[in-house]
């Protein structure tokens, strides 16, 4: 994905009466909802959100995971829960996506409970993350608090890779 097509920003929205999420214009443009064939995959993430990515990226992600996974119980458990908590969906021409209710419920979003219909769609460069408003508030508060330290560690690790040395943790 080119830099011009990265997903970015924090976008507060809510489910419409039919349980769909209307993507903001900038995100819609990246996904090109004018086409009839935009298929996305939504999957549960360990942080308590859903990851939404184009199906082509999903296919590449699953191939990489399966190549690395062994036959042990841990790897089977991981791939099974990933497959079970993932679902294809379509993006309509208006830029709306309908995530299945069981996935929404897993992250604290409810189509039927008005108090849990607020959603935050956050860009994650190559994909989108869908959070309940409360889940995003908790996660982003922790992430902002750790931001400087985490960025320093990431930059140090990248510098070590460029120089060919091994960074200590």
C-alpha cells in the first residue's frame, strides 16, 4: 500500500439504525466504495478491537501466519480463534460496512443497545481498527501515556537493525 493510501486518523461515529458503520470520506476514498466488489475482512484483535482490512491484505496475512504456525496446541488455538472471530463483509457504495453482530459484541459494541452504539474507527496505516468508544478511550489513554517510551524503543531497535547490531530489550 502506498503512503497516499494509508489509513490514518481517529473518527468517532455510531452505528446507524441497521447496524452499519459509515466510514469517513477520507477512509472511504482509500477503499474506493464506488466499486461494487469491495470485500473486507473483520477480525478480532487482542487489544479489544476489530481489525478491518481489504480481503487481499487478509489473504496475505493469513498465508504468513499459516507458514509460521506449527502443529502444536498453541498455534492451533491461535489459528482457530482467529478464523472463528473473523468474517467477510461488503462495503457498499455509500461507504457503509455491516460488521456481524457477534464480532461487534466481542468488542463491546451493540446494534440493539443504544448505550453501546458509539464507535471509533482508527487508522492503523495498512488497516482500520474499530473500537467501542469506551474501549478506545481506555486504550488510547494508555497508549498516549507510553508513547514516548515506546517510540524511543522502536526507533532504537530500528537503528540497531540498520547498523547490523542486536538491540537489547
